[in-house]
C-alpha cells in the first residue's frame, strides 16, 4: 500500500447514540504528494473488546481507550466510505445494556456529543 500522511485534528471523530447502539465516525484525511489518497481497508485495524477499542492505520495507533460502558463486540460492524473526502470509518457498536445513555464515547474523554 502507498504510504501517506494522516492528518488528525481535534475533532477527527464524532459519535451519537440511540438506546441500543453507538454510531461512531472517524474522519481519515490522508495526503501523499499533495493529492488525496483513498484509504485502503487493509491499512485499517479495528480491535474491539467488551469495554475497549483500538484503531490503527498503517500500523500507527490513532485511537484507543476504554469505552464508557460495555458493548457486544461480536455484534459490532464497521464500514469504510471512500466515496467522499475525507474518507470515513463508520462503526456501529451494540450496547450491552439497552437503554443506557452514555455521557462520552471513551472514559476520561471530554465529549463532542452531537445531537
């Protein structure tokens, strides 16, 4: 795969929730030789556990931490949308406790909660 420079700003992600799931979106802004590069799904690694998430891009850790509450990791799905720029990683996480509303995505994070 082609190496690229990954640019992440302070709001490189957003999230929202329903009573049953968390919708998490990660914006990947990659440039190489001053041109935008489509993200290759093989460059992404998403590791999920009941209370933990870790996301790497081209073997570089870009996000990790303990989730605010537990999820059903085996029911989580993610997609990579390269049809727009920036490229988006969209993750749908099933909550372990339906109806529980999270105050932040990760423990200890200041929330950018979007209505």
